C-alpha cells in the first residue's frame, strides 16, 4: 500500500523542495510508494485540504521553513496532528534558518524596514487586512512540536532527501552522523595558527590545502558532515549551513571558542575581522542558540506574542 505523504511550506525560500525535485529520475524509484495528499508548492492544495485529513492519517509529513507568521504556527501544529512521522526538512525547520538572524532586531523595526523604509517600496504601508500577523521571534520548529526525524541542510542534498525517504519507507533507522565536514574534506590540514582572516574574494585559495589554514573562515570543523563537503570541494569555505553535529549543542559558541584557540590575533583584531559575528557564526541556526533562546525567554513568550509563563 502506498504511504500517504504531505509536504508543508512555512516561511522559507522553498529551496528544500528543489532538493526533492532535483532527484530527477530517482524520484521514479520512490513515487510509486507515495500517495501525495498535500503539497501546495506543486499542486493547488488549500489549507482546508490539510485540515480535512483525519488525525494521524498521513504516514510521512515533511515540514520546510520556520514560523514567522501565526499561520505558519497553525500549519506546523496541523502537520503534527495529521502525521505519524514528522520530518524537520532543512535548516529553517530544524534551527530557524537564515531568517532566525532577524531575531537580533525588534519586530517593529523589521516591519518598518520591510514595508516602509526599503528603498524600492512605492506604497508605504503595513498590510493589515487578510494577513495572518507575525510572531515576535523565530524559534526552531523542534521547540514547538515533536519531530521524529531531523534532516538539516540549506537545503539538504538530494542524496540526503532520498536516503531519508527510503529509510522512512522501509522502516530503517535514520540517524545523523556525529562527524564534521572536515571528516569528509579531502584537503590537507595542518592546523596552523591563523594571523589574518581573508574574505573569499581576497587571493586565490590553494585547492589542495585546508581553507582555514589559509585564513579563510571555513566552518567545516564545527559543522555536521552530511553534505559531502561540497563547498570546500568547490574551493569555497563552509558557511556552516547544515548546523552542528549532534554532540555540539551551540554551533556559534563552538566556532567562537575554536577560533579563540587557533587565531594568533588580539581580541580587537578578531572583532574587526568579523563585523557581522552573528551572521558569520550562526548562518542558519541563530534561533537555536543559547543567546537567542535567553533573549526570547527574557521577554516571557514563545515567539508568538502569547505569555507562556
Ligand atoms: S533550509 Fe535553506 S533551502 Fe531550505 S527552505 Fe530554508 S532557506 Fe530555503
Ligand atoms: S577546508 Fe574546511 S572543511 Fe576542509 S579541512 Fe579545512 S576547515 Fe575542514
Ligand atoms: S560545505 Fe558547509 S556551507 Fe557548504 S553545503 Fe556543506 S554544510 Fe553547507
């Protein structure tokens, strides 16, 4: 019997959907085993279609994106109710994603920037009719509902998605590796002391040697080894988009402490090297960091404006 599967999109770029479509002909291996009951990115499903499904009737639910609006929260809770196995699909869903960086500004300021002050805005007004309203903070979906599988990546690779779907269909366990991108990277690493950090446009990196040893901020040492080290293999530093391996609790804190140990630089030099430390060290997972959780916790809400104390 085909397994009923639902794909939900919350606030996101929908790039994780692309990773699924990028399976191309390999989709044919799994499609006969799937009965798609909700996938608004591809078919004109309405929210009422999801609501009308009996609770627990969806075998596999995939949630892409994070909760920026109250409607996102509603869809996430519905997906949990309807799905027997729920997958946090992509770093937005697992950790809050790039949009979690917005937590460093007050919501009112974000709304002003988006709808009033952006240079390309011609009709300066904050929409109020027929819109769901924002939540105050992005928090990881995993802090809102229980997930059965975490599938990080921005986006996860097509291989990651394929392996997860096959594991779910066959009942095999699907565990994340406790390894790092460095473990998958073929470059020679000597763990030199770093005297200066360079941007990627500065100089031409040696394709054989570790990018970090050459002074490029490559975060492979603190990032889960799950993507095949695709950026360093293309001569680009890892930005950490898959988040940390399971044994590292706070991605950015680990990066900062490691940099403190390997950088032969004063605190001032390090500060000047990284004018955007939050964006540099928590590219897709700031919302999952201790500091973001403490900030949200101090406000006394769970990100949606309702007092939870
Ligand atoms: S995890 Fe990355 S690719 Fe996937 S929806 Fe979020 S921003 Fe897009
Ligand atoms: S280039 Fe990056 S991923 Fe490769 S060994 Fe160096 S730090 Fe690790
Ligand atoms: S190498 Fe790093 S930035 Fe590139 S895809 Fe892998 S985890 Fe993401």
